[in-house]
C-alpha cells in the first residue's frame, strides 16, 4: 500500500485551506525545529537581480544553511548531507516558503539535478570532489544540454567531442544556459561518436567553466531576466576522468538528470504557489476591481477564478505528496514527475495571468519578480514555465507514452 503523506497542518490552519494532518511525531518535531531555525536565519534583504551579486547572496545563504546543518536534507551524510527522508525535505520546502526564504537562484542546477545525478550515477571520486562543495555554497553549476538545433529533440545535439589522449576536446555551442556566467561547473552533453546512433553516441561530462576556449554570451529576455546565456566551445579540453557513467552512456545519465529536473526540481516552486495564491487573494482585497468602485475580490468572476486557483494549488500539493511518497521507494524519479512539471507550469501561468487581471492598469508597472509585489515580472517570467525543463507538449508525450502506456 502506498504511504499517504499529508504533512502541513499549520499552513492549512493559517490560511483556511482544507489540509488534513497525519504527520509522524518525528515529522512534527522536525517541522518545529526547521521553523524555529528558518524564522531566525532567513535573509531579510531581497535577493539581488544582477548575476554576480546574486551569486554572492545565494552562496552566502547556502553556506549559512550548511553551517546550520540544513543543506542537502535528503543527501547522503558522507558528502555533507543530512541523510534524511524525502518527506523531511518536503517539510523543509513548506517551512522555507512560509518563512519567506529566497528562491534557490544560482544553486538551482547543483542542488536540484547536477548533485542528484552525481549521487545516482557519479564515481566515488566525482561525488567526494563535487557534492560537499555544492552543499557548502562553494561551487555553482549550470546545465549545457540545449543547443540552437536541439531542444525538445535533445538526442539531435551536435556539440562534438574528440578523444585526444586523456582528454575530450569539445567544439560547438549550447544555448539557454541558466547562470552560465557565474557557474564553476557545467553538466555538459556532447557527441562522442560519429552519428552512428543518436543515443549511443552521447556523453555526459563535467566541464570546468574556467577552461580556455569557453565563451559565455548573455541573452536578454522580456522578463528582464539576465540569467540566460549562450556558451561557445572552441577546442575545450576536458579530462576523461570528468565523464559521468562512461563515454557513450550519456543518454542514460541525461535521463536521470531530466528525471530529477522534471520530477523534484520544481517541488519547491510548486509548494511556493500555495503562498502566492494566498498573497494574491490579499492583493485582490486591497485593489480596485473592474467596476472602479469595489475591491477586485468583490467581483464575482475574479473571486471565482481565485477560488478555482486555490483548489488547483491544493491539488498540485496533493500530487507532490503522492510523488514524494512514490520516490521514497525508488532511487531516481520516474516519468510521473512530468505530471507535476506540466501541472505546475499551467497553474503558475494561470496564477500570474489572474494577477494581471486583478491589478488592471497597475500591472503595466514593471516590478521584478524577486521584489515585493513583483507580479508583473513574475507574469512575464511565468510564460517560460511551459518551456524551461522541457516543454508542456513534451511532458504530455512522456505522460501519454510512459505513464499511460499509449502507443507512440
Ligand atoms: C527559463 C528557461 C531556462 C532554461 N535553462 C536551460 C538550461 O539551464 N540549460 C539548458 O540546457 N537548457 C535550458 N533551457 C532550454 C529548454 O530546455 C528548451 O528551451 C526546451 O527544451 C525546448 O527546446 P527549444 O527551445 O529548442 O524548442 P523546440 O524543441 O524547438 O520546440 C518548439 C515547439 O515545438 C514543440 N515540439 C517540439 N517537439 C515536439 C514533439 N515531439 N511533440 C510535440 N511538440 C513538439 C515544442 O513543444 C515547442 O512548442 C531553458 C529554457 C527556459 C525557457
């Protein structure tokens, strides 16, 4: 029988949501301890937007969490983690959101899929070299998967790597590489064969971003985000000892990475939607509605959409609990993670679309998403949630084929 986890008694009570609580005594004790620590230690100043300042801020905060004993809650203790359960990781995310903790920022890749991939597929040496540095906030990672000609069709990638002595020599281009300018390492997919097989030719390798021949160029976006980059490789030498899972086995390692990226990396953001919807209800109570006389919350249509959204966020949380419960019994998240990724993208886009309707003309004033009241920045950024980490169409294909067993 699958275990049913409904963990957050207080969040439900505080905001009137219908959450039933069945925590174990250990979970309750853990939640109390986490809550006390977070309320005392969460940074009060806003997370900076500029990349270098963001790295400094995020690394310092990660270091504080590590020193407090709260980094890598479900990571193995031998690499600096706490070795706790996924339930406890989820409790941490819930309390983190309630305490107003900043977004994971530049540490997204290292903590959410680079590190977990090394735990599942890396050598002992790779794990002990990289995992503690990620947890201590000393190393930032980025992801070099997408290329101008290979996004959804990742197996079509063409960045080449020739084996020369003890090195791979890499030439090609990646695109949409989040945080590349401040990253120390990169999970990089390269083509090591001659194109005989689209999948068997691919290798997953750790690239040191300070290697000669790596050139990082910024991409500007509508959301005024500065975190996306193109990365060019001109005969970049990477030691073969940095290959994870063996030369030519990169497709299978990449599937582990995407399993984490789609299955668990969005958990914290999905949990955060709970708080956002409650904040939006407050904003609707304070903003003038479409009739220009009463608050937006008094408008029947807006109020009904807010109620629907609250219910949708509650169902997203229920799906997360079910996924966490399932993942607790498997090493790598399965295709079910795509259901969370897909639904999260839809609900977050509906939330920000509704925020724009609640704000009316006030929504035209740009406020960055990291800043208090940053609904407009959040709206523009939310448009990317059905693309980043794999598009919604691709998630639907995965759910159809691998979860529901529909024909290809
Ligand atoms: C905010 C953000 C951050 C990102 N960060 C990174 C990063 O750090 N590292 C990285 O490597 N990449 C990153 N990406 C890139 C992201 O993974 C790709 O954009 C995504 O996989 C889609 O690829 P594409 O842009 O090439 O679109 P395409 O693959 O060209 O898709 C174009 C359209 O065709 C549809 N389509 C394509 N194939 C199919 C199919 N088989 N069935 C149905 N529909 C299909 C797609 O759904 C989409 O609507 C990021 C993207 C965003 C938006």
